[in-house]
């Protein structure tokens, strides 16, 4: 199984990914107007779900972020269609979800603080 971490600098930010062929976690950090926002996505193949792979993926991406000294205050998700997975991780409703005047966090349905993400990952 091919496992690897990539960090790509994009025009508007940085994309960090850990994948192994059957699963993937990504942190996409966007920079706009002096503001920074990091959103997250996780994918695990259907037949591999329920085996703790998402926790391992989060552990691995946090390990890579620790090596870089990257620790955002919050991580966001755009849409929650996960059958409760994001709630299990610790994501809560984003209070700025419907407040476009309050910055980049507008439109992101849920968020989690970095330390709560670490608690989920048990690291």
C-alpha cells in the first residue's frame, strides 16, 4: 500500500494531505486579506469504515503539522453529510456560519478547536 504525505503550496494557500490509496485526510489552509482559515476533509473507502482508520489519518496529519509547527486555532468543515462522524470527532456548529460580515468562516457549517482534534486523535 502506497502511503504518503504531501504539502502543496497553492495560489491561495497550502494543501496538506495524507493518503494510503483507500483513505485520505486533507487540511486546506486558505489565506485571504490577512485572514487564515483551515478546512478539513476525510475519506475512507466504504469497506474500510468502522475500523478506526479516520483516527489514524488524523493522527498522521497532526504529526506532520507538529513537525511544521502548524497549529491553527480552529479547523472547519463545509458541509456535514457524515451521519454523525464530525460530531464524534468534536466538531460543533460554527457560530459564524450565516454571518458574511464576520470574515472567512462564513459558510462553513461546523468547526473544531485544534486541541479537541488532538483529543479525538489521542495524541
